[in-house]
């Protein structure tokens, strides 16, 4: 049964796999490192190296190397080879540049692949993170609206304290003071503490208003425009890192996603099989995970596809303005800014614009 689900998932997302295959093929053409290196100390892949300036040397003793057709970096300046070459031109060293070069002699195709790497990583991280959180928030809100979740006084104090700690940790993440490992440790401690406290405490007289909090959260943040919030936060937190940008984009997508998932979950929670499971004294978390989440997955997948496309466009808009952690990298937004600043090198902006349109359509069509 699980194998059938995996095959069905891959079959319905073939456009996304086409994008990944195209990316791998492009990395085999232009890459600052060997595509694949076999050595005595292990194997090293030359993928997702968009931040390497200059390219880092291999860390293993190579025995066999598979090199790309053109070994060059998106940040490699080559003024001596003839700057601002048009597509399908050769420089003075006889190197062919399929997409031309910019005003500093940097290869446009290498920059295009670098921007594709950033778009794929950011789109997948934001879509998966926002999709899982919205799935959890929407299903829990609908379930505990119908079956209230009662807690004790100690649990109420812990919920408030952990919510404040989460807000503080989120602020640290925006300035790059935390990493993903600290978040994992924090949620693990929260889960263990709440589980232990809920199991061994009694006199549960308070109702945890998960559904009401979810609705208030949606009503406050859903009408706010994403780009304006991003610009304000980028101006306030000028040290925001890549993970901070990912967390921020996830946070901005939570209101609309939780609203969408919760509406579907409210239709599922009144189904007879939910009442039967509740009558059999099955725990609420098991009902949510086993009986509600699988029915909500098709709707979550639609939201994740739209979120990936929106995240890529938001990152490109910020890098076009020179803001955010990707403003200093060779992303598609940065290349569009360089190309539009000088129409004599129009090809620097043309190819990233085509890439943005293509990957946005791929993410949107991939939901069907």
C-alpha cells in the first residue's frame, strides 16, 4: 500500500522531477567543481554549491573524477577574456559561453544554474515547512474545536512559557543567531515536557483554545501583504540569514494555509468514522494523524505547490532590490537587476526571467 502511494505521488508530480533532471543536466554542463568525485575518503558530489566563491577544493583524495563540460564559477570575473559577450560567443581564451557574459565577464549560464539552485532549495524548504505546519494547525484546530482539549494549571503555565520562548527563538533566528539544530532540540524538549506533564497531572479544568487562537492568528496576519512585511523586516533585521529568510517565508504563509486546511478539516471531523474512533476511546493525536491527516494530504499538496512558487518569487523580488541574504549571491533576482540596469546586456536578465516563469509554472502545474 505504501509503495502504491509513493508511485502515485511521483506520478502526480512529474513536472517537479523534470525540473530536477534539468538541473542535474545543467550542472553536468557548467559546474565550478567536479560533478562526481570518488576517493579513498568517500564520495563528493558537486551539487548545490551556489555559495562557493571561489570554488572550494575537493576534501578527499580523488581516484576518479567526472568533470563538467565547462568548469567555471558564477562569481569568476574574467575581464581579460572580453566582458559583455553575447550568447553563443567565445572569449579570447576560446571558451564558449552559451548564454553570454555580464559586464564583469561572469558566465551567465553559471549564474543561471546558481539561481536555479537557490530557487529549488528555497521553494522546497518553504513549501514542506509551511505545508506540514498548516496541516498540523488546521487539523488540530478543527478537531479540538469539536472535542475540547482540557489542561491543568501546570500545563497552562508551560504552554504560555513555551509560546514566549518560541517567539524569542524566532526573533533570534531572524538575525541568524540560531540554526536548525536548536529548533529541533527546542521542540523535542517541549514535546517531552508537555507529554510528561499531561500524563501525570490531574484536575484539568482549563480548555486550551487552539481553534480560537488559530482563527485570531489568521484574521490578524492574513490581510497583510507579504512583500511589504518582508521589506520592513529586512530593513529592521539587516543581519537576517538564509535560514531566517526560510522561517520568515514559512511564517507568512501560515495564516492562509491554516485557514484553507482548517476549512477542509472541519468537514472531515464530523464524519462518522471520527465519531466511531472517539467512541472507542482512541487518543486524539492518533485520530488526527491516522484518520484526518491522510484525507487532508491532497489539499496540503496543492497549498505546498503554490507556496513553493510564491517563495521563489518573493526571494527574487528581494534579491532584485539587493535585500536579504540572497542579495549578495548570484540569484535570478540579482541577475535581473544587473541586466535591467544596462539594456546593452539584455541577455543577463532575459534568461533568469524565463527561468522564473518556467519554475513558477512547474511548481503550480506540479500540484495536479
